[in-house]
C-alpha cells in the first residue's frame, strides 16, 4: 500500500547516497520530529522520511577560538546544560529555558527549530542577533556552503533550502568586547509548553551612558524573523532617555508586520512588541547602574 | 472527632483502580482487540451547511481491503436520533447541519485501505449560507437551521417572581451588564473509542467503549438498530476522562459502529483521532448574559432582570437540561423578591453544545458573582458584606419559590471558612487601596499601560471571592432513581455494581467504601464488577454530581438488605430477641448486649449453608421535586450544596498574564466518603475552572473549529495553577448515604468567577468576557471575539 518510506543514515555520505537513489518523491528531513509529528496527519502519504538524528557529524558543541560551532542535530537540552553555551552565549540559554518541556527539549534539535523556519521559533531570534551563520550540505552537489541565518528564511515556515539540502552546523561568532548586554523575553499564554505570541532578542553594548550598538530581532511579528534595523539605527549612539525609549517603541511598532492568527491578535502583538522593547531598554539601564 | 463514628467512611483511601492506572495496566477501549476486527473511518464534508445532492460511494467500494461502506440506507431503525429531541442524523442524507456531521463509514480490516477509500467518496453538497453568530439566531430574517421548527429556538425557560418594575422602583442603585463566555472543550485525555461486536444470537450486539452513560447509549443504539433494549449490551471500558463529554458523541459512534457491525458481521471499531474528537464532540455552551440588578442603599437586592442566550449549535442535545439549571440558579445564592429571568437556547451551524461538568452553572456564576462584587463597589461595601446581607440563610426562599429548609444552608459557613483561611479581608483592602476601581469601570485603566515585565512594581496582586449554591442531582429534569446490586460470597468477599458508571471520578471506590462501612468489612474485600447494561438495572445517567448521593444511597440500601438477613440468621442461631442490635465493624459482627461475636466471613459461610440469600438489589428514588414551566416556580431540587472559592492572582500588567497563585476552596458536600477522592475532585475542578477563567476557548469561525488539537486549544499545565487549598464543611444531608451530597461540579463552577474578581481587585478594572487571556487584559478583546 501507500506506506511511507523511512531511512536513517549514520553519516552525511550515507545521506547523500540515500538521497541520490530517490527520485521525484517528497523528501522529509526528520531530526527530533517534534514539529513534524504535530502535523503528521497532513504529511503527504508518499513522503520519504530521512531521519538524520543518527548522523554523528551533526551533533555536538565545539568552541573554536572566535566562534562556537553547534551541530544541527544537537538537542535543545544539550545546549541548555552545556558550559560552553552557558558561559559564552547566555542569550541562547535564556531562550531555550522558555521552550517546550523537559521531554520535548530532550528530542527537539536546534537545527529543527531553525529548519522549521517558524517566526515563533525561539532559538531563531537569539541566533539572528548573534549574527550566526548556517552551514548547509547539498546532496546534489555534495558541497557545503555557509550563509547568514537570516538568508535562510523565505516566509512563515518556509526556508530557502532546496533539493535535500540540510543544515549541518550553526556557527555562532563570539564577540571580543566585554560587558555585552543580552535580553530575551517571550510572551505566551502559559508558563510552559507555550508557543510565542511575541518575543524580543537583543544584544547591546552600552558605554558612557550611550548605546554603542544594539542588535534586535522580534519573534512572531513578521513573516520571517529579521533584524529590526531601523530601530537599531535609531538607538545607536543615543542616551536612553524616556523620550528616546518612547520613540524607539513607536519605530519598532512600524517596523514589524504582525497578523491576527490562532495564537494572538495584531493589536496585542504590536502593543507587546513595544512593551518588550521598553522592558529591554529599561532593563539595560538598570544593569548599567549596578 | 465525629469521624470516629465510622470505620471506613471519611478516610483517605487510594482508589481501587489507582495502581493499574499509574502503571499503565488499565485497559482502555482502544487497548482491547477482537478477532477479525474491522476499523471504520467516518466521512465528513468540508461544507458546514448545505443540501446533500448526491453521495457516490462507487469508487470507494472498489478499493481492495474495504469490506463495506455504510450510509443512511443501511440504518435498520431510526436514523434521526438525540438524547432529548430527535434532531440529529446518525448518517447525514439530505442535509449537512454542521461540520461534525458524518455521511458515511468506510469499514475494513486494513486501516490504510479504509483511509484511501475515504478520499474516494464523492459527496455533492449545495452550500447554504451559514449561521454562526448565535446572538442573531432569533432575528426575524434569521436563516433556519431546522426549518420544520419554524424558528431557531430550542427552548425557552421563563421565571417570574414578584413584580420586577416595582423592584426597580424601590432600588437606589441599578446596574446593567452583559457577560459572555466561550465554547469549551472537555479535553479528556482519551479520545473516543467504540467497538461493536456481533453475537451468535440474531440481532444481539455487544458494544465496548469509553461510554459515559451506558443506558443512554443502549437506548440510542436500540432505536437505531430497531431491536429490543435487552439485545444491546453496553460494556463500559476504563474511561480516560469524560467530564460530561462522552454521552451523545459516544451514543452516535456506538450506533454507527453497530450499523456497520450488522452489515459486515464482524467487530467494528471507531477510534477518533484528537482532531476528529474535537471537531465532532459537543462543547460547553457559549452564553451571552444580560443582567440588570437593582439594590437599595443598604445593599438589599430588590430586583434582578436576567436575559440569557445560549448557543446550542446544530442539535438540541442537552440544551434543554443545561439551560434549565441556569434558570434555577441564575440569581445565585441570593434572596431577591422580584426576579424576571428568560433563558433561551438556539440552533446555529456551530459545533453542538451539551453536557459538560458544571452544566449551565459556570456561565451564570461568572456573571452573577462578578456582578455582586461590582455592586459592592458601587455601594462601598466589602464583597463579603453584600453577600452576607443577601445570601441564603436557613429557610430562605429561592428565585423559584423553594424554601430551603430540609438541609443545612451553609453559605455563610463556607464563606466564613474561606475568608478566614485566606485572610481575605485584609488582602482585599490592601490591594484595593493600590488601584481602586475608577468611577467608570469601563474606562481604560492606566496601570495597564505599564511596560516593564520584569520590575516588581509591574506585578499586581489581587484576591477575589465567589460562591455558589447548587441543586444536587437531576432535579425536575427527569426521573431520578437508581439501583445497585450486591452479592456476598460465602467467604465474605463481595461483588458490587451500581446502575451509575465509573467515569474516572472514583465512583467504584466511593461505592465500595459505602458497602464496606455498612457490612463492617474493608473496601479491599469488594470486587467491583465491570459496567455492563445487562448486569444491573437502568439507573439513569452518571451526571449532575449525583453518583455519591443517589447511587451511594442505593448501594447502602442493597448492603443493608443483606445485613438485615445476616442479623436475622444470627438472632435465630444465637437465640436472641428480635430487637437485638449488632455492630458490624472491623470484619466482625458483635451482638451489642451479650458481646457475642463472629467474623463476617464466618457469618457469611453460615448463611450460605443455611440457604440465606446474600444477594440483593438496592434502590433509591429521589424525593419529589416539581417545576412549573410557565412561570419557572417550584422546588427544583431536593437538596443543595454550597461552596466558596477565593482566588489569589498576580497579574503582569505589561503582558496581561494572570498567574493563579493560590485558590482556597471550601465546599459543603455533606459527609465526605473518600477524603482522598474528594480532594482530587477539588484539585481537578479548580484547575479546570482556572483554565475556563484564563485561557480556554474553542475558536469557531464560520461554524468551523479552528483549534482542533492541544497545540492550539490551550489548557493549563501543572505550572499554570498554583497552590490549591481544600477544605470541607460537612453538614450531613438527610437523604444521602451517611449524609453525603455532591462535589464534582461545584468544585469547577466557581473558580473562573473568583479569578475575575481577583483580577478586578488587582487592576481596578473589570472584565466581562471569558477567558481572561492576555489579549483581553491588554487590548480588551479576547482571541475569540476577534475571530468572529
Ligand atoms: C509540546 C511542544 C512544545 C513546543 N514548544 C516550543 C517552544 O516553546 N518554542 C519553539 O520554538 N518551539 C517549540 N516547539 C517546536 C519544536 O519542538 C521545535 O521547533 C524543535 O526545535 C524542532 O526540532 P526537531 O528536531 O524536533 O524538528 P523536526 O520536527 O524533526 O523538524 C522540523 C522541521 O525542520 C526540518 N529540519 C529538521 N532538521 C533539519 C536540518 N538539519 N536541516 C534542514 N531542515 C531540518 C524538518 O524537515 C522539518 O521541516 C514545541 C513542540 C512541541 C511538540
């Protein structure tokens, strides 16, 4: 009958071989499956599932001089409990802590969160402000290329990956400057197992009462997660007075393009994104005063 | 302590089924399989409302692996069914009324073949316009859902007491408010599963499944199959939750499976996916409630004019009973001389609505308890004071003219206990002083403009109180009698079964404790029989928090009949006087005069050898109740329970998120039988009530449900509801077993109202719509309202 096919390669090589033997079918890359299984009823019946979770090359967290390299099939909980991540990329820890539940985090992978390309993906906004790069393997050309994470997203739950391409690594640059402020907050209906209605990630450098630079990304309020560059530009070099913060809130409200859907309303998302930015900036001021 | 008079009743005992359930050994409907079993998948259309022009099954029939395809043509008896009114097609044939409708069943042993055939059934439907907004269902030009009725009205209950105009004239303060509540999903953990199994006897069917009310299910199936009631055996499997939700839906599924079973001559199973379950099962009624209340300067309620509209969806289902409870209890536990209530349920194309834990009370309690707090504010009184002035006392008269004299009216007792335990008054005043309600409670409140999530000042604390009275059991809804069967073996072990069914609430344990107390044995000595309609008399449905009260009394009655026979035997054996009294406790029977004693097991052995009948049928018929439908007057229920809950919340003014920090729940449920079970009812009920209060809503757009799984239909997790402190006030009832009454629904019905009052206390701003989701707190509109 029309049962689905399932493969589980152990190496990228095997992945490539399996891929080249399949023609004209719907290939579904399966990592932790925590997104895919939710939509299992809608999966095409003729789908060929390639489970990449057994590929050892896609796992692990490694520090290399000025960057941290994370394998795409690394589970969220591995990141959460990693000293490398805890010490070097606290914003990612803040984000992962708010995600799903213990059980889901044991299965869910960071590559899956990115590959799913949802504007509500909670590791995405931190990775965007961190200016992470994504390493991609193409089984057609048997080559590896690297792109900025932002270039991966095409629309809500649509990525620019093509023809069996998979994310192999996430490369997160480490900054040399000390005392970087970081902020992540998400707003959802529940205290656990909650999907983001709106969120904000920020990293910034603040010195002599001024914002030297700031990088912002809002979740769930645009078709794809992207930097809030107009707001960033506005804040650059500014002192954080109440007037500046209020103006920044208005600017970010214009920069996002939220919709009303099953999870929240446009009005709420606008209001909350403004509040998140206000919260972030006041928090920044408080941190400096300690 | 008064508990000392009992040896079993009132104790904390783990349930008989606890071990099996927590270790995964318990057998649910889908865990059981039968040789040659076929699977049946249901074909629905994508059109919410329309005329069926043609049903073409020819292509689907040809799929290898498919045994049969069932349509309305295969139904031997009634194809139109329903628990109260006959208005729901088992298989749709001329018209689609709502997205839950099923046109046909594909049956086969191969699940994949069945799924494939399902896609090949072609149904031609001429679309009709859709009526989804129930507030317009009674408009003059409204589209008619069941045109033969000439109106979309399902039922209308008026209640008239006193002189409403005079009441408002005597009032110093009059306020009028409109409240709305959304549809709610029961969210039982186990989706529906049913299997119809043929018998070697002609026209006999055994039906296994997650059935809440086996006797209702049997009646529906027998009508659809056109066979005598006795030919249909409903055998209930372990139920993975029901909350009122496995009644009509299961009856329909059982009937469809049985029709298919007859045709293929093999066992046929229907097992719904979560998505199908949410689309097909009925919901709690959305209500729109208009309350106009007049009160004197001294705080005495003078008049209440209440107009309630309930969305019944496409079928009447339990609407006539659900809304009847609303009309009885609409004023809340308050004495009002002049009352004018109208409750109407209407048809729409929406998912149909029916029984759900609470049954017409959570909605009105949300309205009336929010209103009482608002009145108190207007009059500069405390929420306790206004309730103290107007609340029911011994011999108070209800809106329907019933004098509350045959039970202890404990409203003040439960309020006192709850307010003391939670330090209500002090907290209420402290929080209120921070943000007192503004002159016009509809105005936008400034604190909600706060924008810092993390700063401590952003968390606003509030405390809120709500209370209720609730009629126990069915009341004037219907026949209220039930039976129980006990059979003691010669070694003293016992078979027990009741006409009411375990729904996961712990009934088997409660009944075992009642029988054990009566016979002086331990609940461990009792083997509770599998629920099977052929084993015990029809005892009506397991609903209305009636099991412990009505079913428990029947169990006690059965045990007492056998006990009397054992006593009589001992009187003969020991040559005692006819008036000898015995104590049955701790596995021994002691003659109170002489101190002579015998083990219960030994006495049973003796009885057996003497040919004494150790089996008995117990029965309980509820005392008479009455209702005059024209004016809504009469003694509606034979006894009542009272409860008070106090919610403490933290509202994050920046995000709008409500944390339910603590709920203090005080309930007078009469004598508690199993304390552990009763605590479980409170913990579960409060959590469900909190979900209703802050997040749950079935989002319906153009009659179609948008959130059909738990990724989008949100219920609280264990970290969303904080501490629950449970207390019992135990005023024994004169009718229930050992003085027990009701608890299941009271625990749930009050919570949302208490949370709403706590939020008002925290923010100085009132809300009128459930749920109090982030969107409503921050922008004034719930998700549900936006989607409409
Ligand atoms: C109960 C529950 C709660 C959740 N809570 C959250 C939450 O709070 N926040 C949040 O952001 N998400 C949440 N999720 C969603 C999900 O868990 C995450 O998105 C997770 O990181 C997905 O990883 P996965 O490995 O399970 O992905 P999968 O389901 O295996 O895959 C997801 C998608 O990514 C693609 N994909 C997977 N790996 C790769 C790869 N290496 N290269 C290219 N494409 C790939 C797949 O083809 C698929 O389209 C939740 C899910 C559930 C079930």
